[in-house]
C-alpha cells in the first residue's frame, strides 16, 4: 500500500525538478532569515540566485550538531517565534540539548511523511497502533502519533515504560501495530514470555521500529518472538523526527521521502560526496522545513543509497539499513569496530542472547576489548567444556569478522542492563582516564 | 535409576553461591549432593535436590540459567579399590565418564554420582555387574 502514489512513485526527472524548485526556495529562506547561513554562503561567494539545481549541493557548506548547539536554543530558526507552534529537544546527555522547532505547516509535513511510513508498513485506518515511543520532548512518540491519526488508525498513546501495563493493554485493546525501539520490542517479548503469554494471545501483525541501529539478525528474532512483520523506520529530530525514511514489506532498504529531505552520502573524513552504492555518512537537506531548515546536515549515520526501483513500485531513493554511526565507531588497536558488527556475530551464532556489553580499556598502552555475553538456558549444559567451547567460538567469530581479538566473559542471564529506550552497549574506559 | 541433576551457571562473583543456597532454603528445598566445577570466570554448581522441578522453577524465576540433566548414583564399598572396580567396568564397556562426585555414607560404603556419555547403557552395564544403584527417591531423601 502506498499513501501518496503521486510522490512516492514519481519518475526521476519529475522528482529532480521538484527538488530543484524546492531547494532554490529554501536557499532564499535561509539566506535572508538565518544569519548563520547567510554568513556561511557569503563566505564561499554564493548569493541566492546562484543555486538552481541539487547538483550544486556538493559545493554548499555542511551543517553539524555542533552548529545547532552553538546557536542554542533558537538561533538557526528561520521564522519568528510567533510562527513556531512546537519545540522538541534531545536529552542533551553530551552537552546542551539539540533544539528543533516546527511551524504548523512543518507539523503537517511530519504527519504526511509518517502517514507514508505507517502505510508502507501495511497500516490502515482499521489498525490499532500501540505507540510505546516516548512522548514529550523526544520526537518519537508524537511523530508516530500524527501519522497514525492521519491515516485514521486507532491510536494508543501509551508512551514508554511500565512494561506490565504495556502488555496488558496491548492484549486487551487488540493492538495490531507496535511502534517502539527495536531493543524495547525484544524486552517486551521477553516480558510476555515470562508472563506465560504467546504471540497468539495478541493481535499484533507489524511493528515499526527505529531510533537506534539494529541488525537483520535482530529483526529475525523480533519477527519470530512476536510473530510480526518488523519494519525499519528512520528519522532524526534535526531533520523532522521519525518519518525521514521507511521500509516497505519487501525490506530491501528504506525509501527516503526525498521530496522533503534530499539525501547525500559523504566520506566522513574527506567530506567529499560519494557516488550511489558507496558506504559513507548520510547527509540531509530539508527543503520544505520552515522553522528549522537545515542545509546538508550531517546525521553521523553510515549507510549507502540506491536508485534501483523497488518491487513495491516506489521510485524514491533507498538507503540501506543503517550500518552504525560514524561517532559510535570504536577504534581498537587501529581497527574500526562498530558495536552492531558484534551484535551480528552473536545473533548469527544463535547460541547466546542478543544482549551484550563491550568494555574497551587501555592496559599498558594497548587497547583491550572485553565482550560480556549472557548465557542462555537453552544453550548451556552441565559440562564446563561446552561453555568453554562456546566462549572460544564467540572469540573466534569476533576475531575473524572484525579483525580484533577480544576476551569473552560469560555472564548470568539478565545481568546486562536492559534498556527501555536506547540500549547502552559500550563502556569505553579509555575516555574516563 | 536415572537421577535428575540441576546445574546452575554462576559468575565468579562474591555471594552468588550464598544467593542460590538462600533461595533453596527459603523455598524449603533440600540438597542431597553437590559439586562445583570452577573456571577463571564462572562456575557450574551441580546438585541433586529433593524437589528438582521446584528448584528449577524457583531458580529460573530468580534469573539463574538452569540446566537439568540425568546422572546415575552408584554405591561402592568404602575400601581401597572400591571406585576402581566400578570404573574399570565402565571403561571395559567403552563408556567414558564426563565427571563424578562422591561422598562417603558411613564407614562401609560411598555414593558416587556419575555422568557419562550414555546414561542408559551405564545403568545396564553397572546392574549386570552387580553394582548397586541408588533410586532417585532414595537419594532425594538423603
């Protein structure tokens, strides 16, 4: 099912024309209304009329999260505060929060792209959408909420937390679509199993999961434990929130709503634009946003793009499931390591739970990697040698896949902290010293 | 003749064994025999208790990884060569022992809990050779 066939199945030429028009208008807006961008554009000798095509994006300046922080709270807004009807903000655990604003039209845009997202996952007005993303300053809850309302579904705005009640209401209300982080969906699945409940006790048929990177193996696990179709959705509050891109049931990459958000892939080190198919950092230009238009915003997410037509009929450019974050990347003894790679190794083995913790340290000037893995009832026995073999196997698989050696520590079930939001998977002690 | 043994995965952390024994005490579960296999990072607590099902359920609920498997318990004379004669029978019948643990009952005999790769064959071979085996019900009562 396609929410907006006109846009989502538009031919390339028409899409590019639309993007060019919208980009020109956006450059006007930021040049005249945002001193930060005017200065940046003037520095490279640009005036508004100069930009006529998205091909020129590569010559325009990039925007980073630091730029948002430096202009905290409303410095990058392109409209007077009287036009801003909503503000969201990141938790700001690593400094000042990142603040984003919306005009009434921005909220309409958000509803539109989330309606596309949910329709893409197969949702219709007949569905009951259980929204366990947090509501509040975080964009997850309200974003899905708008889209679900727009398609006319029945919305359960339960927000995060209180797992027991989540399960109770999901069962009693006959929720059919679950929206939350992928790690929380597994947490819910475990809690259901502990209460002796089976997937057949629920009416769930699909889930829209995002806000953190997750692997194909994790998808398989969610799908089998909850007996649902697990759809990856992508978004970030700086760009709009959830609703930037979403998979269709073919699960072959996420369709980017590029009539609003123009994607590029750059090399995170040289900052040069990379061609389709190459892995790099995803960058967005938000051509229709009024309150907070961002020019070439660096997401830090690593992926690649393809223009191949999808079996679902959409012609929108697709991004591969995020492969990690350029700033989550750990450099261990000179090797680039993404926590998601270790998760893949563990899940592929099917002999442990997908809960792990990486502890990176530096001993005698040498980086060390310790991986904590929970022992599972199903794969452990009364024999020591079997557990030792498991440990050696994990160690071998990590070393062959990642190219770094690791110490494996088997720990008791449930000793690694479960998250109800984003999972904490890495403790880098090198930073603490 | 098959006896159910419970294995609990324990991290090498202070107080974990105490915790298991506390849970068993609070649930009125009695241990008849136990042994611990330890490595640098973790230990495996193997035990025989009077109510294996209850112990399994209770410990699982408390978040422990539990494994149940089958062992046999034989009675050998408490004298030089007592264990040798039983093990020699197993070796001659091509049965390998994964591990065992033993305790003396009185001055005359000892109980030996034994885990082999083929439990049915072990029972058959030992019985054929007049080695006395303890029934589950008897052992749970110790």
